[in-house]
């Protein structure tokens, strides 16, 4: 099995790109990533595209072929992977497999999403495809409604007040305010979180990450070769994925993210490290309840205590466990199928030491945890700086 | 790189399964494949699902998680791949990568599609997502319309009459008539093909493969281990994929399937064989024009002469190059994202020598060629009997 490294990173700003489509967004990210790696289009052997809703919202299947075609990657092997908002994490994992197996030498991993062209019912219906179409969505349930029920249950079980989650959003917006690619650059004042209008009670407007457009590209190659290509490659120290039931109501314990637990646990094991060895964590903060539950599932907090890391302010850039270092889904934005690639790219920028105002000091090992649906799919990548 | 073999095969009949959904179809195929392999659910490390239109037609994203959940594959890594009707071929290729890289020991590859619940405009719109949404589908173009234009051009360039393609459909229906899983069991009489109503002139009703529902599952593991598991494993001798432009109108030569040429060429090279070493071929006979063009692109006919193989009757079960041996897309049916898995399964049944009335005598090496769109994606697998 070949050791794999990230040697190129490119991304578009995350936001509402009404003037750009899937092809243009991808092309910009690909061009930037190849320039970063010092490679040309003809050096690429394969393209893996993570995209969640292109068929539904953009009326476009076969997105990977479109992306390859428009970017000028003539004839290259190309395919799309999908696990809803974990599509990006899956794309990185499958891109890695292709190099690990020896099938490819240079792989482009692209996450791309373009969802803000539609609003209202069309968007809600699109997002609800992440749930069980026959047993959940058909009855009008949406993902944020399920998140609201999970949060209510958590608050009831553990006696936690709504404002005790606010630190996660404040941290995300503070970090996002320094990230020129973030969708939201404003800071959140204490008190604003709980007082904001409810989206699906108790989830408020300042709790729920915004759907967004954007594209992020990574260039992967063998670590052995990477060392000769760029000053600081970032190697994939380990990678793992798992699933849980599609519907949260089918779980024995609706407050335990089993897939995250299994994927992160396997990633720690494969990397031979413990959670305490992680210098920064990009997790899937689509809602603060998911943030708290992830921290509990992957070894950073006891059950019912995940919210405490925000209250104790351990999650800032200079804290014990920096999270959402470029704003996370909450402030950088959640471009669904691209999110997992943004997460890995941001961890890689930190490990390279090129995160600018968002830099976590002395970061050598970081983790990206990407979820699909309400914790149904989890993909964990532990990345490490190569010196 | 680990050598990979197929040790389990399961499939549902192909047809209009109005009483079954994605979950039930998949579950039936998975159960049959695991029984065939003598394995249990808990032996499976990963699930790769090929599905084209679940999000669009069934309002279901995250199909792989649904399939894993309903089949009882609790917690298993699962993701979907998509390259329109090449999704199944991509699923096999990515499932193989996971074993080749050492990331998994036993992988389930499932192709599933459930499209016949919708008819008319909804179905046409869904299929048209395979084209360029902004430059083709937005103007009302559908895949069969593009196939019609390709066929008309071919007939004009090479002076071929419509009835000279009929042998492909006659052969497919003859083979399908013996296959209990085929959608169409009727035989076609000479003359019926050209006289049938036009779907998109000159493509007729008996030329165009029917959209269908169905699921097919393959169990993969290392060849070394496969030999101890079942009497006749079928190893993946080689695997390759390539793309062409999404829109046919962007191609320099609209009558040359470049992606098929590149994918098959690489597969021959990796396997160290020539086209003449292939004992049977499952190709992507969505339209007879695609059949002719594939035979020309992958080394079985000169340019402009692919139709001749049908006229000369070389494609029957006892001919020089048996194709569509269980009915092909035309008679077995075209369950889009599942098609590539059915193709590989059918080749594997031939190589095992368990193809019953459809058996090709002395078959030891076979190829499956799966296309997405009008030749935009091509995935080639060369399979070989292991004794």
C-alpha cells in the first residue's frame, strides 16, 4: 500500500455564486490546486468528484465527466462519489485508494456544490433527500427538524441550556472573520445565538450552518514523490469511514454518533495515535448539537459534556483543541458535497503552516471528520506534516 | 497491489418492479450474492453502490447508507458512485481498488436502479441529466435523440441501411429469451427492427434498450483467499476507465468512441492480451449504433464496419465473438446504474461455466464494457476464470 500525500490545494470562496455553475467553480479550484502543486493538466491520471445534489438541483448527472471536460482534463478517468454532505470526505478517501493501490500516480480530488440557485421548497426538498425518502421525507421531515429533535433531547437528558452551545458558533464566526474564503465574516456577540429566530426549535439561525456554493480541489500523489515536489507535503496518516442507520429514529441511542465513533476510532488505530495527539480538528458543525455529539463520540469529551469545550473556551486557535479553524461549516459555509474537501484542505493549510491569521501554532497532526446526513456517514482523515 | 476476484454473484430479475424500491431490490441481490459466496453480513468490510438517478427519481440521496442499513450491514463503510449508466462499472472498479490497496478484505459491489415508477416527462428529464444541462438538455435534447443523430451520420458516412443493424437486436432478444432474469423474453423476427415505430429517427423501438429496475451484487475478495472459498473464482485480470467530452457535439469525430478506445486499450495492455483473446464481450448496447461504434473502437472491427459482425452472425453464443450473451441492455434491460454490475456478473457466470442455456462454450476470458451517456464515460473490465 502506497503512502499518500496532499501536494496541491485550491479553493473558491464559499458563498452564493449565482454567476457560476458546477463547471466554472470546479475549474477555478482545479487550476489553483495544480498551480499550487506545480503540475499540469496532463499530469493528472484520475479525477474524483464529491458532489451531493447536482442531479437534483442542477439537473446534471455525470458531473465528474463535466468537470473533467471543462477543466481540460481530456480523456482522464473521472467519476463522482456521493454520501450527501460526506461526499467530499468520501472523494478524498477514494482518491487516496487509487494511489494506494497503484492504479494512479496523480489524482485530483474535487468537491463541488452549487445549491443556492434554488430557494424555498425546492431547496428543502433537495436537502430532505438525505433522509429516508419513504419513512421520513415523505412525511415532511427535513434535516434541520431532526437536528432540532436531537438537540431538544440532549438538553433534556443532560440539563443543558440553549446558550451553553453558543461558544461553538462564536468561535466559528471569529475564525471565519479572518478567512477570506468564508461565507460569513461577521462576528457573533454573546447572547445573540439563543436570541436568534428559531429555524427548527431549539436550533436557531445562528446555530444552523448555511447551505452554500463552492469548490475545493486537492492534488494527491505518493508521499515518496511528494517530498521532491513541494516544500511541505501533508501526508494522509490514516483514513477510515463507517455508516450508521439512515434514520436517526432507528438508532438505539439517538445521542450517540456511532459512525463517527467507529470511523475516528479506526483512524486513531491505523495512525497509532490517541485523540490527545491531535493538534486541530475540523469537524462537521452543521448544527452545534452535532458538534457536541462528535466531540463526545470521538474521544474529546464524556457523554453529555461535549458542550463544555465551548464554555471552557478550549476550542479557539490557541486552545487545547482548536476546531472550525477557518470558520467551519457555520461561518465558512456548508457547500455540502464540497465540505469534506474544504475540511481536509484547511487542515492541510494548518499543517503546512500557511494558515495566516487562522494559524494554529505548531500544528503537526490534524483530523478532518466529515458527516453525511445526521451522522449517517462518517469519514475521518488524520493528516500529518511531512518534514 | 492485491489481485482481486469475484466470489459471489446475486441479481434480481430486470424489469418494472413497481412493488419494490431501492432498498428491497438491493437487499435481494445482496442476500443472493452472500449466499453464493458462502459469507455472512458481518464478513463484509465495505459496500460500494452504483446508482444513477436515485436522488432525482426516488428523492433519495445517500443511497449507499440506505442499502447498508436495510440489508443489515450495520456500521459498514458505504458510499455511492455515479457516472450515469456507467455507475455500475465504476462501482466494480472502486470496490476492486479498496481490496487492491489493502483497505478492505471483502467488498460488496451493488448496482441498483428504480426508475420505472415515473413515466413521461419526468423520466425524460431524468435521463436528460446525463447530457450537458446548460448546453444540451436545456434545449430539449435527450440521449436517444443524440443516438439518433449519431446513427444517421453513420448511415450517411458509410452507406449503411437501417436493417443492417437488426442482427444486434435479434441476437440480444434470442439470448434474452433464455434468461429468466431478462426483461424481454420475446424473439425478434427479421424485418421487425427497421419496421418498428421510430423513437428518435432512425432509432426504432426495437433498437433502443428499455429503462428498467433491478439490482445486481458482486462479492469481491483477494484472489489468494478466493481459491479456498468457492470452486471457480473469477479474477479481475484488468480494469481501466476513461472519459470523453460530455457533449457529443464537442468531439472532433462524433463516430469515434474515444473513451471506450482508451479504456479497453489500457485494459488489454494491463492484462497483456489482444482483442482476439477475448472469448465473450458484454458491451453497452443501449442502441445498436453504440454497439457498432464500440466494436470499432475496441479492436473488433474496422471503422465503419462494426455493423458487419451482426450481418455475418459472428456474435451468437457459438460465434467468434459472442456479445450480449444474456440479452444485453436491449433484452435483459438497462437498469442504468446497475447495468455495469449485471454485465460483469454475466461475464463471471460465463467464465464459471454456469450460464445454463446461455453458456458460451469454453469461455475463459471475457470483457465487460460499460458506458455512461453517449460514450462519455467508459469502464472496461477483463475477467478470467481461475482454475
